[in-house]
C-alpha cells in the first residue's frame, strides 16, 4: 500500500510562512508543496508552486497532484495542472491521480474526477500493480467501487 503521510505530523507543520522559501524534502521525500496540496491550502500552493517542482515525487512516487486528487480539492488540482503537473503521473505502485480521486473520503471527488478527465486523465491505462497483473482505474471503479456517484462519472466507459 502506498504511504500517504506521516500520521504523527500535520501538513501545516511543513508549510512555510509567507516570505519563506523552503524547497528541502523531509524523511518521506516530500516538499512543502506536497503538504500544502494534501492540506488543501490553496494560498500556500500558489505561493510554493514557483519554488517547488510540480513533478517532484516523494519516496513512494507521489506528486503534489496525487495528494490534491486524494484530498479531492479541484481548485488545487487545477493550479497544479496549470503549472504543468502530469495528469497521468503514477506512484511506485502504479496509481494515477484519478485513482486517488475515486477513493477520496472528503472534498469534492466528483468535481475532481471531472477536472482530471477534462484535462486528459486516462482511466483506462493499466498501470496499477496487482496480483493478477496491471489494472486500470476504470477496472477498480467497475469491480470494486460501491459509490454510485463515482461510478456515474465513468458511465461513458463502463459496460451497461
């Protein structure tokens, strides 16, 4: 399973104050931009985006876009994509941002999925590592998701 964040710390502990420039990485390989995206801190993301690599991955292959998608915060997803984030970047286990949006427990997963798809996310790519071979986000939605509002966002791709 991909590790998302250190459970003993909060994202806000890693976000510099206005005027501070911090590009260093923590023990998980994350920058302040990773934490600002995870925390839903739009002003911090906008402030940090010029000093941090939007393609930068942590030790598990997570980019700031993965964190924003998992938090289902479309405003931050849009800012990261506008800055050049890869809509189909994959973690070390092969999970793209759209996969994490389908599993979001908070935020606005529907708007996040719509945005990612509108920006070119391909839920049919078989990049997710599984015991049975590569799988796609679409496979996970079809076979595992019990969330009708999430399934509805892929109705054009799902079998009747």
